[in-house]
């Protein structure tokens, strides 16, 4: 009958297991953040492009009924996502709030014109498409001028591809760093058992017999770490669902399921591989080498 482990030893072992599992879970959580950013990079770029505002400045003589008719015509097109009518009074109030003073009293009249703020879909938020759309806008007799930040559109369009490549390269770099961190955590955990490994070899245990319990424990580290990381993501999704809605499609859970599955696969794979090589290293060491 085996003797119960001393309380201090139990605390030490529990602390070691807990620290290793928690460290792996934090690393997997960072893994997941990078993966989530990479998977949703397209949606993030679409969100940025679709928030480029195009302002249609209306003629002063246009009636409100004609404006509403024009809005319906614009919203029926396949390239416009949304429209917002801003009349002269609302535009004046917004400008007064920005300036901090009443310019209408100073001038004696409201010089601003009514306008329609338009947002186009991401596929059309590029210099060539916006140039063609601008010409179509100007065919409407109610529209006096079309304004949007052309230089900003050119810069965003040119940088979208570069940002995707940078994210991919950064993700690969972070993968190597995080894999190295998990490997070090596993090796430190097994390092404390190096004398036990050597003792088992001395009594005739085979390498596969010695390696098996460590491999099981290494895989469990990965599973428990992935579970904790998933709960951390769940807490973030529940707490900040409204803020994350533009970037993550919660109605289509495929990306979230892919994220959870990826965390489990990475946790098990990296922990298992790291455990295998760490145990093999100590299996090859002689007794006098265990002290270094």
C-alpha cells in the first residue's frame, strides 16, 4: 500500500501543474487573438473601407420630397450600403458644436447646404469605382457636388494588401515565439522529474514505458490550457459582443468554432511534441549530467 504524499509535496506538485497549465492557456489565448485577427482580417478591412464617407452636397433649391425620392433611388443601387440625409439646420448645429461658437449670428445667415452622407460597399470603396460612381451621382439634377477624401481612399486601397501580408508574417512569427514558450514551460516541468526518469531507467524501464505518462500529462496540459483559453474568449465575447459585432459575425459561428478547434489542436500538438523531445533529452543524459 503506497504512502500518502506529504501535504507540502502535494502543494508543490499542484502549484507546478497549475502554473504550467495557466501559462499554456495564456499563450494559447494570445495564439487565438492572432488567429481571430487573421481569420477576420477581411471583415476588418471591409469595415474600414465601408466607413469611408461620401458626401453629396445638394442644391439649395431642392425640396425635401425630392431628397427623399433621391435617397430611395440611391439605396436601390447595388453599390450603396446606407444613406443619411443631413439638412441645413442639422449641419449648422454640428458645425457650431465643432467650432464652439454660433457662426450664424455672426454671419446673419446659414451658408451651409443640405447633403446626403453615403456609404458604399467595400468592393466599390476604391479609387476607380468611386470615380465612376461620382459621375453617376452628378447625373442627378438635385446634386451640386460630390465630396470624399480621395487621398485617404488611395492610401487605404494601397495598404489593404500590405496589411494582410504583414498580419500573415506577424502571425507566423508569433507562432514560433509562442511555440517556443510552451516548449520551455514543458521542459521546465519535466526538468524537475529528471532524477525520476534516470531512476526508472536504472531499474530497467523501457523508454516508451517512461515516456508514456509524461506524454499523457503533456497532452492534458494542452487540453486544459485550451479549455481555459476558450473560457477567456467566451468571457470577452459575452462582455464585448456589441463592440466586436462589426468585426466578428456571431450569427455565423464557423469562425468561432474554427478558433476553438484550432486552440485544442495547437495545445495538444505543441504540448505533445514539446513533451516528447524534452523526455527524450533527459533519457539520453547520464547520471552525472543531470546536475547541470
